[in-house]
C-alpha cells in the first residue's frame, strides 16, 4: 500500500498532509512546507515508503521528486531565490 505526504495550498500559505492528517502549522512557502514534512517523517516514521505529492491548479495530486539539499545531483539555489 502506498502512503502519501501531500503538500497543498492553504489560505495562509502551504501545509503538508501525511496519511490524511494536516500539519498543525502553516508555512509561507512551498519549500518550507516540504522541509517541515521531510523533517517530521524523518523523526517519526522513515521516508522510504512515502510518496511526496503536490496539488496542481486543477486539484490533481502530482508526484514530487524529493532530492536532499547538498547531495550530488541536487540543484543549487541561491538564498535570494527562496
């Protein structure tokens, strides 16, 4: 059975939903919500069986490729682009 972690827009920013339970906090950016979701999963359950998804404008849930920052193959970002 696939287990999901969804990053979805919220009235005040972005939230993550893990197995149907929404995060208690709202995040200003998509990246902050993704980082918080990854940290929550690492602390509580292990990410190996999670599929990360984001909500498209039409409501469809699309898979997200998760690349850890600082690893080989990660796309470098300037601090100004976040």
